[in-house]
């Protein structure tokens, strides 16, 4: 197996996630796209770990999973607070600090 | 894109790793399709379940790479906890279930252009930098003991920092989301 097939798969998933973050209006959908991005990073880390035989890549993949869990918890709490104040999760409505 | 990955998998290492490459191609095509549906579907609940497909596919790729512990953790944490959290978020925010409200912006074409340019750039750099590199032929599963030795040995302080981060995120989520 080539290393590149995993790296290219991760790159495709990363770009799809970036598209989701840019084009989605719903706050929950933006968080889902961020999960796609973090997951593609994990594929990269594990692929490099398998390539070099070092275990550090897998340790950092575990750390990324933990950070992703924390990020989703806080992110959904923020979306919930936005929903409570605006009665909507449309991110275009949240323009209080717009200049 | 899935076809391109399939072709790349079919050409790689003919004869030795046929089964792994076929498995990689099928799973990769499924993952790319599901990820595309996550960012394009008009139904929030469908998006959550397509996200499950992507995450399960990533777990399968980790097993192909010999990282069993990461694959198990991926299933436990991502599919078991994070997706359930997403479903609760969808439920509590009363997001549109049947697609009567638009989920995407009108200027999505600009986002598509951005990500296609990014993909072209990343693809060029990856093919240029790692085009010849192959994974080792004797790719054995990583023993979980080696991972735990690394976490509780050289990476002990980052591990403690991650624990503190999880605690802070827990308390922060409660403080932000509670009614007062």
C-alpha cells in the first residue's frame, strides 16, 4: 500500500469539511463539518505512524479525539445558548458584533 | 474523486496487497460519498447518520493501518458519544427535520471553489512530496501496551493537560448551556 492513498483520502475529506464550514448556515451542521476536518487529520497521523513505525502518531490521534470530544461539548452548548437567545440556529442571524 | 482513489489503490503494489487495496478503495469511496452527503443533504438527521458512515469508515482505515486501539477508541468516542451528542443538539434546537428550511448559504459556489482550489494544492503537494513512499511490507498491528507506555511515559504531561482540558470543557459546557 502506498502512503499517499491515505494522505489523499484525508485531503479529500478535509476539503469537503472546509466546504461544509463555509457553506452551511445551521450551527450544528458547521460543527459536523469540523468533525470531518478533525477526523481527516487523525487519518494522516495514523498513516504516518504506520509508515515510520513510531507510536507517537497514534498517541496524538488519541489526543485529537479527546480534544474533538471537548470541542463538540462546548460547541453544542454555545449553539444551545444561541438558540435560547435568538430562537434560531441560523448563523447569519448572529450578527451582534458586526461592524 | 472516489474513482481516482480506487484507481490509485488498484495500481498500488499489484499482487501483494490486493485484498487490502480493494478494501481501502471500497471504504474510501463510501467515506467520500458519505462526507459529501454530510455537507450537501437538506435533512439534519440524515447528515448525522452519514457522519456515522464517515467515522466508521475511518475506523476501518485505522484497522487497515494496524492501529487497532485507535479504531476502537474512534468507535467508542466518535460514534458512541459525539454522534449521540449531535442528535441531542438537533433535538434541543428544533432544527428542521424535513428540509423545509434551507441549510446552506446562497453563496455556496464560492465555498466549493475555495475547497476545490485547496484540494488541488494539497493533492499536488502530497503527490510531489510523498509520491514514492510505501507503507512497510510487514505492517503488524501496534500493541496497545506500546501506546500506553508512550502515553504514561514520554507523553505524561500532555496527557495530564488533556485531562484538565476535558474537565474545563465539561464545566464550561454546563455553565454556558444552563438557564439562569
